[in-house]
């Protein structure tokens, strides 16, 4: 049994080394796009969720001001997802306009920009099986009046204009947002010591 686990680890290691060296043959090709391509391939081939799926979660300025950062991180850790990137930033309007490019025509867009630039945000990348969809469920409905108790928005907010947290809404959206907020070198591929207890090797 132990031998099998060691063998699996070696295979995993070899798999990542191969990926890394293949990536180095593709200079300029964004690493998150590479991950996304592999995600799709993995799903289609095996129909198992990709354990390395990633999503962008951000604690918005109201969440930072209200000292909710720790509680929000705790929920994702508790669920069993892996933190692979984290930083605190004062966001520029330019970055935000790219982040919210689909909302530019909405009447609330100017106040959304004002809100999101009103103070620092804590932005993170979390990794794990089905993390995009699961984290949307954990974050809850966009409008806190509709959000279920037990979700972040359902527990910590009362109005759509101050809903505490952002979560990517699709795999494609997550890849786009991760590239926008993080450089590839700032995301870490590391091995959780409890991984074998969280999912099958
Ligand atoms: N928003 C708002 N008023 C609205 C709808 C949305 O202020 O009527 C803000 C809110 O902060 C929301 C963000 O715009 O989180 C992005 O909206 P989206 O529809 O993408 O919701 P989300 O993906 O954040 O749930
Ligand atoms: Mg959205």
C-alpha cells in the first residue's frame, strides 16, 4: 500500500515536471491558459473533476474594512481547497474595468467602480476539484437578500452594493481573471500534506 502511494507520488511528480518542461517550450503562452486546456482535456477524457481547477476569490473593500478576511479564508480552508496565491491590493480603475468588462453598460457600473476602489481588496486563487462552481455556492447569490444563510453573502451582508466577496462564475471566467490579477510566477504549485485524506490519489 505504502509502495503504491510512493509510486503514485513519483508518477505525479514526473507528470508535473513534464508539464513544466513542455511549458518552457511555449514562451509567452500564459500558464493559466495551459491549465485551462488541460482541465478541459482531463474532464473530457476521464469525466473526473480536475483537482487542479482554480478560481479567483476576492474579499472586497467592505469585507477588508469589516475585518472579514480571516473568516472568509477560513471557509475555503475548512472546505478543503488549497490556497495557491494571495495578495492585498489597491485596485486601479483600469484593472477593474477589465475585470468587470461585461458590466460596463449596467447602470450600477460607476458605483461599482467607486466601491471597489474605495480601499484595499484581498485577492486569492484557490485550487481543488470543481472549485469554481463550489465556491460560487459558498459565496451565495449576488444579492444578499436572496443569499442563503450559511453562504458568505448570506451571513455577512444585506445589500447588493456591498456584498463582501467576489468569486469567478465559470472556468473560462476564472482563467481570464486569474491572468488579470496574478502573474504566473506568483501562483505556487505545492503539495498539501493532507491531500491523501481529502481525495483519492
Ligand atoms: N452589483 C451591484 N448592483 C447590481 C448587481 C451587481 O452593485 O444590481 C455589483 C455587486 O457588487 C456584484 C458585482 O456588481 O457582486 C458584479 O455583478 P455580477 O452580476 O457579476 O455578480 P457576482 O458575479 O459578483 O455574483
Ligand atoms: Mg460576476
